C-alpha cells in the first residue's frame, strides 16, 4: 500500500520535474522569446542562483553594476556583442576573459562543429580519432620552433596540469619557478603556480616545490636557480605567461623572456609558456612567444582555442620532452580532451585566424584602441595611472580599486562590458573579439570618456 502510494507520489514528482525540463528545452529552441518568457527566465535565473548555484554571485553582480542592472541575464550573442534576455546589446570587451578571439559564434566555427555533430560527437576512446591527428599536425605547423606533439584538454587549468606533469616526468625533478601575480588556474596543481594569496591560502599546502619570483626580475630568477641547484632541488621548469593577463596586463621588460630562456638552458630546466590568454592571435601574433622570439619547451593553450564555441585546450611540446609519454600514452589522460567537436572547433578557429588575418588585425586595431584610450586618459591623470597593452590585450590601471569599479559599472550601464582582473583589482581589462569593428572601438572609447568625466575621484 505505502509502496504504491510512494511510487505514485514519485511519479507525480517526476512528471512535475519533466514539465519544467520541457519548458526549459522549449525556450532553448526559440529564436526570440516573448516579454513574459523573458520575465520568467530572469526570475528562474535569480532564484536558481540564489537557491542552487551560489547566492554570492548575486551580491557580486550588485556590487559591479548599477541599481537593478545586476539582474542582467545573458541570452544570445554574435560578432563582437552579446544580448541580455531583454534584448539590450553589449559590446563585449571582456570577451569571456579572452575566449572570443574569432568573435561570438563565428559561422565557420559553428558550421564545423555542427557538421561534426551530425556525424559523431564524441570519440570511442579506443579507435584512432582522425581530427585529433589533424589538429596536432596543424598545431605543429603554426606553433613556433620545433614544438611538435600535442596533448588535448578541456580547459586552461588542465593544460597547465598536463604541462607540469610532463615537465616532472621528463626531468625527474620537482622544483618549479613561477612568477608573482601569475594566473595559471585553480586546480591544486595549477593553483600552485597561481600567485594570489587569497585563492591559495585555504588550500595550502599545494604541490611542494613551487618558488615564486617577481615577474620581470631576471636577477632574482638567476639567484633562485642558483640557490635551488645549491640545495639539490634542481628546477624542472619555469612556468610563466609571456604577458600576464589576470595580473593586470603586465608586459615583460625588454629581453626578459630571452634571458629566462637562457637561464633555463643553462640550468637544464624546461620553459613552459602559459599562453592560455595570450595565444590564438590576441597579442598581434598567433602566439606571444613569437613577439619575443622565444621558443618554449611546452606551450599551454585554451580559452580562444575552441573559437568561443567549444571548451578546448592543448599543450604542444618539443619531441625530446614529449617523448617521456611515448612508452605509455596513458600516463596522463582525459576522457573528453581532444574530442571531435572540440577538434573541429579548434581547426575552424585556426582557419578563421589565418584567413581573416586576425593576429595582424589585433595589432592594428590594438594600436588604434590604445591610442584612443590614452588620449581620453590625458585629461584624467588623477584617476588613470596607466594604460598599457599589446594587440587587443589592454589594461587600464587606476589609482584606486574604487575608480576601476565605478568605470566598469558606468560602462556596463552604457552597453560596454569590460573585465576586472582576478589578481589585481585596480586594473580593468579590454579583451574584445579580434573582429571588433573600428566603429565599435570608437563607441568604447567615447563611452570611456563619458564615464571618466562623470565619476568623482
Ligand atoms: C584563464 C587562464 C587559465 C585557466 O584557464 P581555465 O580554462 O579557466 O581553466 C590559465 N592560465 C591563464 C594564463 C589564464 O588566463
């Protein structure tokens, strides 16, 4: 009796859940939603974040947006912009922290992924999947120097993990040198390289053997190498971002990366470039390594690698290093890494970058953008400390955090989304799609001007 009652209740409950699911799926299917539907979506989103995702996001949005706007719910995107559920359009200068290099939903990337999806979505895990081989070959061609073998991942963090493990396996050493203000991700391994105390403290101790030195300080780097050697803890690898992203767009001093390369060679250590943010055309070259004429031993990619359509990442390494994984390719694995959909997306993304000459475009538009922003900042030296950048990776540093927050808020209110930085909140970042039009750049510059002149210091 009670069993059948229970199962009846259970059935009713399941029916209710499935009605909700079908409503959600019917909305996903729609190209446009009615006002009533938009209101329902907004309410469900807020309730869901509060009760089941993390209410912290709602208070965070309240602090970074103007009144009422915190509830902005995103719904669709295309080109250099995205739209919220109420149809308001924003120029996306946050660019998903640098994932939309080829723009939002570039047709060529969407087509490749859709075509692949119609035939096969994921791989068997046992047979040989062709796109992985083809993408690896393409990567060997477009990456600098003799980088040759690729391992595919689903995220930047995973790429860094793979690089650290490969370096350990190759060198049989366990010491790593990372840099202050670095960001390499938040898994236990990658977090060991990341350099913000707030994110690390609750999880200590992390991987043993990490030393952090100031980014740009080659003497300190040398001393650390020497000390590590003296105490018998030889350095397996140096890991750094050629241009620090989350740290607030920090460019290396002239020659720094070349000198780091030389130190690595002198002490038999590997050089890992984390190009998760700087890669795929962002800085004016396909990879920032080319800007500085330095070839790392391992290159980490993700973010824009999947074309803003699929999550995808990779490491590309020199043969002499990657060889350590030849005898047993299962030493480091991931089920979804290098899946056919991700590979299709990455292959199409590289094609778009080459065909539309987007790295070159990043350089040109970046210079124009930087010049415009600097011109505006001239009249606001009391608020803006420095504007710096390379290609379409631009940072605006203010004298105080509060000014940065006010500028971000004001710009969002006027339809431009910019990014705070995780490591350095005094700096906001501009990392738009590399396809952004000059008109859109002008809009952003004018908006910056308007907002700067309206906020109080
Ligand atoms: C974003 C980022 C990561 C982490 O990538 P996820 O995909 O978020 O795991 C690692 N390194 C750099 C330089 C990044 O910018």
